[in-house]
C-alpha cells in the first residue's frame, strides 16, 4: 500500500503544478494567489478520489475526468463566488492541460 502511494506522488505533483500554472495564467491579477490556493485544495480532494475510483471500479477515463471537472467547477464557483461560466472555464482549462500531459506521459512511458 505504501509503495503504491509513493508511486502515485509524482502524478499528483505533476497535476498540482500544471493545474496551478494554468489557473494562475487565467486568473485576474489581484486574485491569482487565491485562485491558485483554491486550485491546489480542490485537486488535493478530487485527484486522489478520482484515482481511487479508477483503481477500484475502473470507470471510463473520460467519465472520471468529467466528474472531476464537474466537482471542481462547483468548487471554484462556490469558493471564489464567481460566475458559473468563469468557474467552468477554470476547471475545464486546468483539467484539459493536465489530462493532455498525462496522455503524453503515458504514451512516452508505455511506448
């Protein structure tokens, strides 16, 4: 179990770094620090839960990703008190970049 968790840490760290960078780039100047903190907090909840979901029940990757985007969308809207379209933009952009990076990483590592 501990070995599995340690092996998972690089993936979590990469996700945190990529998504924080994306939302920092999207955020308005005066709110960047808050948006990045919210991003990190949301990802520390959604990423481990989504990974556990994938390990246990093996749902489709895109279905899992859609669930993560949905949860983060609601999280951004609730915590930042921003509009739903803006919260969706933050959640979708960040997750699209990290998902694409994960696909590339998997393709390079497996092949």
